[in-house]
């Protein structure tokens, strides 16, 4: 794992040409926030106003940043904020792949038994983004019931093939040569490390939410024509299943909290029995509140005796939270 140079390159969005180079000592308060699950990546940083490079920090221009695994990540400038007190400009940018959503249309259709390569090519047709590195994950079928944007389609492809997405560009000289979408088995590594909240690690942010909780789950799958497959025929006429323990914990005035579920599956002939099995698995995921942890990479490195550069996006650690009661 290499140490990034810290240099930021500003790119003209119309020509893909690098128009400014910002050295690490020419910017400050830089902050990168990313989330693998939803492919969210945001970058903000501050420079002095009135410089040659600050003039290039315009809406829709791009900022290139090298990350620890050697990839060059492109960001699109979405907002700039000038501060007259200290004559500075703060730039806010998002992963440039958000623009894929507005670059095409995916029509309703059924795609039979294709590889991930074929799916990605369908999503990116006519775009500057191209298929990059992919891991083989067999042949899969997908039914698209409604119009969707290509970015949503890419997320569904990754989910179907159980792969992870990463976006990158390749640069030669002062020009972007290629824009690539990779789908790979795993980003990062399993460190095998476990830390105990409150003992090993202090200052972690613990986020608990219950927005997806339900006590009863309604499942359905679109069949042929206007037919909708449910579990009513094998479940006493009821289209939903319940979790009695969850009902005791979460009901309001004796009323269920309903959730809805359509499995992402390539099964051609879904049966009520199979749907019931999938619903039971899904309901187990929804009866408890979920917890996420925000931890500084420097803190993790200090605990494990690892260099800061060795903590990379996609790496897995385990947090033991003895104070959490589901």
C-alpha cells in the first residue's frame, strides 16, 4: 500500500485537461468522507483566494485525488464558498460518478443469463465511462420493471452479482485518458482485528437507527403478465408474516409496523414456498435497530500498532459493543 502524494489536480470538465496542480502545502482542512455500501465519496478542502489555482475551482470542474490503493478518484465540484475574512475558498466536491445518473436511460426489460461484463457495458453504453476490472461471478438474469437511471442500474448489477463497485480514472501527462467502473469481489482486506468499545477505543461515534424496523413483512414478486406471487395461498390468506418478539418491542397501540419486500432474484419460477423462505430470512434482518460506527483511521492505527497508511477503505475490523442491547 503506497503513500499518496497528496497533490490535487483540477480538470476542465469540457476538455478533460488538467488546468491546475495544488500542492499539499497549498490547501488545508481537507476532509474525505466515503461509504462503500452506497458508493458515496465526498471531498472538501480550502485554499487561499486570488491564486492561480483558486481561479480554476469552478462549478462542474473536476478534482483528482490519489488514494492509498493507487487509484485516482475523480470528484466533481458541486459548491464553492468564499470567506472574505481570511480570503479563502472552500471547495465541496462529490464522486464524479454521480453524473452517470443523468447520462442515459435504462428501459424496462428482461436480461437473460448474462455476465457482469455484459451488464456493465449495457449500463455505460454511449458514455465516457467504460468497464474496467471485473471479477467473474457467473451468469445472472434480471427483470427491470420500470425505467431507471444508469447509476441505479450499476448498483443493482453489483448487488445481483455480489460484487463491490469502485470508480477511477487513468491519467497520462495532463490529460485524463480513461474513466473506469470496476466490479470486484472485495475492496480492502479483513484485518482480523477486534476492538472493544469504551475500552480499546475512545471517541468513536456510535449511530443507531430504527428506520427499517418492521414487525410484519409483506412479500411479493411480479410473475408473468399481471400475476403477482404472494404467500397468501400457504399462509391462511395473509400476505405477510410476523415476528411476535419484535411486535412486543416495537408495536404502537397494538398495531404492526409493516415492511415490504421484493427479493432480488433470478429465479424464473418463484413459488409461494420459496418466497416464504426468503421473507423469513429478510424479516430477521429488520426486527432490530441497526448500529453503525464512525472511527478515525488514525485511532484504529494507534490501537493496532499499524501505520496510518495501512488503514484503507474497504478494510474490515470488528467492534465489540458490550453496551448494545438490540
